[in-house]
């Protein structure tokens, strides 16, 4: 609701049970319900205020993944919400339309909190997204697709596997929006799917066996133009918006098959040869017309282009084992200090033979190069999280704007959540 011009939301973290498997009650956590949370939505230029209440027995937090906002509102490990307490962040939406999400970020326990079900989408709209030719009726032809893999034990409880396996728990059951065997009844010639890899460890390659699709947006918003693809790889935390066309009466399946994890010898042990159906699309006999996606300029006049020649600083980050630059996360240590307004290049290297993903709070970055070469089109748009193939170096261009705080840091980390919890995270101040 909107109160005095401020868009307000209430979110309550709570425990409950969910029937994922027929006749089995699985203990789960959710926001405002037993599993996952409501899709929040706001406009560029709006002020939002959220009342986050914690009804769990332990502290949690709620981080606004992909959002440009002050560090004290970010919901990271420095903004815990104790049991029974309410936290009330507020900020102004000042970034392009995008599919963002929210999830807990408590120090050392993020994997468990997300795995039990605490996550939701946060959609942003702006003039460009409203003017774009894109399917946009939420739940009808604009459909959230939150993908998570799970392991159930014999009693139907969600199980995390901490047996030293990489890259963390790989589930044998895939759920979409909290449903095993999900389907959607299609009533239009095209559907837009807002894909979120909400898994804790697994990387997917989403596509259809029988048709290509148009990639229209990545983590931080619309691409310059749609890109026709057969599959899009998403690591934990990454998003993509795709538009797919169906004929009357057709049935097709969004799936993930044999993700290319990037030259890993034992990639089968990391999910590199797994295949899952994610969402069945069932088209009706009468489909409403739906034109091919198109839009003009997706950028706002005051967004300014990110230009590599403006980068005054290059910082290097090397990821290996559970460390970044040889250090594990320390809540009391500031790793980097950035000057507000600066454009920087972050050169991120996966120096380890297993998958990692790299996420930076507060900004959307552009990938300049992957091992010195131009990135593929699916990595050319606005991003806040990127899958790091083993032994490759990614140059990321970003600018830190508006918000300074001499005490409260933002985070950067691996978004494989076991890795994050075990210390693959660092902190930066913007001053
Ligand atoms: Cu999606 Cu620091 O997190
Ligand atoms: Cu984040
Ligand atoms: Cu990692």
C-alpha cells in the first residue's frame, strides 16, 4: 500500500509446513506464509519502506539483492533482526526496471535460511519498461520462475549436505515457485519468464529442447536489444528474463540440462551432467496476440553510461578455497574503501578448479572482458552476480554512487551460499 507517498510493505519471517511431496508435511520457513515470500513491486522514483518482523526462534536479516541503497538499509550481516524484533529500512528506488530479489543474509547461516525457504522477488518498473513491447501481465504472461533444488530425507525434511562436497548441497528434486512438477497454462502467443536461480549451490542451463527464446533482461534490467538464445546459464543469485513463443495447443518444457560449468574435469560431481524439468508450459487453443519483444532506449537520461576510460582504480580479487585474496570474512575488518562517485574495474579471478559466483552489493556492473575477450551477449547487460568459470578472469566495471557511510560496509562474496557462510566474503566501505 502507499502511505503518504511511501510504498510500504510488511514482511514477516515465520516457520510452518509445506506439502511439497504428496501427503508429506515438510517443515519450512517463509515470509508471510510457510514457504518463499510475496513478490514486492515498486516504481523508479518511489520511496519504499518495509517492516521486517522476525517470528523465527533465531536472528535473520533481509537483504535486497541487486538494489542500489544505503548500506544501513542493505540487510546484510550487519543488520540482523533478532527474534521478535522488527526492522524498518526505507530507501528511494533509483535504478532501472529489473527483476531483483530478497533473502536473508545472517552471518554464517545464509545457506540454511535461504534453503528453508526465505526468499522472494522484488520487481522494479520504470518508464522504459512500461513503454517496452513485452508480455507484462503478472501471473498471466509475465511469470516468476524461482528455481531451487532440494534434498528430502526419509521423513520429508529438507536436508543440507555438509560432507565437504562441492559446491555445496546439490538437490535431486527441483522446485519452481515452491512446487514440484510446476506447470503454467499459457493464454498468449508469448510468455515472459522471470528466472531466478534461488538455489544455494547449483548452476543451471535453462532452455527448451524444441525452440529458442529471446533473452530480454539480466540481473539489473533490460539488455540493449533482445538476444535469441537456446540456453542461458544461471549461477545461484543470477536472474534472466526470457520471452518464449508458443503455438495454440502446444506443450513445451523449460528445463536445465548438462550445464557447461566451464572446463571442470569432475563437472559431473558438481551437477554438470544433471537434467531437470523446471516448468511445463501448456498453451490453450486460443492464444491472445503477443508481438515480438522490442523497446527503445532502456536507460534513463541520468543513468550515464559506464565507461571503461573513467575507471581510476583497478582492484583485484582472487577466489580460492573459501577465501578472497587469501582472507576469510571477518565482520570487524574492512577489506576495501571506495570513494563515492568513482568508476572502478574489479578484476575477479577464480583461481580454483570448482565453480564460484561473484556478487557485489549496491551496484550493477558491466562485464568488460572474460579472459581478455568480449563477454557473450548474455553477459553483456547489467549484472550484479556472475558465474566464474574455473581459472578465468572477469573484468567488471562499476560505479559507486550516492551513498556513503564511514562505518557500515557493503559485501561482496561468492553466491554459492555454503562458500559465503564459510568465509568467501569481504566488506567494502563507500566514503
Ligand atoms: Cu544475494 Cu550478499 O547476496
Ligand atoms: Cu546482494
Ligand atoms: Cu564459491
